[in-house]
């Protein structure tokens, strides 16, 4: 069957949703050869992945994932696609702290660094933040602390069968777009940073079909997979079954223009230090503004505020009062357990 899918793609055709589901299901069951997986995802990349393919792959990936046993409503995720290769600090991780400090429950889906200088797991580990080892621990942290970190390989173990093909070809594939669509806690609210405006439009339609309460997909200037303060940001606003697309400029929400170079880092240590400085109130203006703008969008996606500008105002108050810093300090632990060896 997998050969049939390869042949169809080789002829320049797209897989429909059912075919995509079956192809991904075979991959997740270790019933496809490495060369076949590499061929399929390479052809998809060359001609561009379709919405049907994204939806089918995501449904299959969700079916194989370990899920979080929780009863918390209104959960937010701030997982993005990565892949912009701009070397910025861990903005979405910082935003997750701001949202949680605002009493928005956050299930942060993430991984170690792949294309960036610092993955969310890397920076949390360096900051001494507890990273849950099991779904039960994650559910408890979400309920008691209002924030849990979902280390992707623990919840998507079947993805190991695709890893050799991904490693061999080395470029972005459909798998890079799937992480934000497969949150193990079933987050109904999401802020998704996407590297590439066309990808954001496709992912917006895919997540509309998969089902969401409110998801905002953002692509900043220079294809930054975050809201940018050095230029405009494309917003794909998915509320239930509706989608709106518009441009957002920092000054539209009361934020001054900043510099990309001021939010770029070269290591996990630099990223962690910049996050700490933002929360302590001593970071450069571009870094603080970047967190404020993205946090404003996150609070809007969580339906915690009625508009992005209100979200920015709320986030600014949380930072200035040091409530985010105090909240982050409640998450500190003395030891990292076995996670650093995962």
C-alpha cells in the first residue's frame, strides 16, 4: 500500500485525507522502510504539503500518541514549528510563564533543540524548572501549578520510526508542521508560531478541520516563527469554524519597534539569561517587547482577554509587578531527575 502512495506522489498528485492517515499509520507502526519514508516526505516537500495531508498525518499521529489524563478546561499551548533559523531566544517558553502567571492553564508541548540554538526542553532544564516525566505527573502539574511541560518524545514514541529518514534528508518536512497539531493534552487554545506564511495558512485550515476553540498562528518579519517587533506579523486567527487573516504591526498594540539582533542568542545559557532578565525587568527593550507582544496574542488565543492590545496591557502589568518572576520561581527544583538523560 505504501508503494501506491509513493507512486501517486511521484506523479505529482496529492494524497487525500484517508490516504494520508493510512500512510502515517504505517509509518507509526514501523511498516514502512526508511527509504520509503524519506521518498514520501521529500516529494511532499518539493511540491508542497496539502491541507488534506496535514490533517490525515495529524489524525494518525494523535491516534498513536500518549495523552494526558486531565480535567482542566481552557488549556493553552504555545508550541511552534521552529525552523526559522534566526537564533532567537526561547520566546514561546517565556510566554508560557506569562500566561500561567495570568491563571491560564498551559500544557507546553516541546522538544530539545533541532534547528535552533536552544529548544524549550533545553532552556527549562537550564533554568531549573521541573519537567514532568509521566502523563500522570504532567496532569498533576497542570492541575496544581497551572503549567506542565510535555516533552514530545515521551508522548510520540512512534515518531522514532520516522527519525532515521528525517535525519538522513536533513531538511524541513511535513513532520516539522505536525508538532503543534498534536498536543498530548488536547489543548483547545493555541498560539502557534510558524516559519513561513503559506505554511501558516495551510496549518490554520488544518487546525480548523481538526477542531479548536481558538488558535492564533503567527509569522513575523523574516519568517520569524513568533510575533516580531522589528516588522509586521501575519495573523491567522482561527475561532471555531472561522478563519481571519490580517497583518499586525507592533505599534498597533502599543509596542515600539525593536531590533531582531537584540533577541538573538548563541546558546542555551544566553537564552535562559535573557528570559530571566525580561522577568526581572532588566532586559533590553526588544526582548521585553517581544515577550509582551507574543504574550498578548497568547492571552487573546486563550480567550482570557477580548483583543490582542488588551492582552499586551495585561502582560505588561504582570511583568512590571514581578508576578511572572515570582511564578517561575515556584517551579524551581533542586534536581532534574532523569530527564537530562532522556
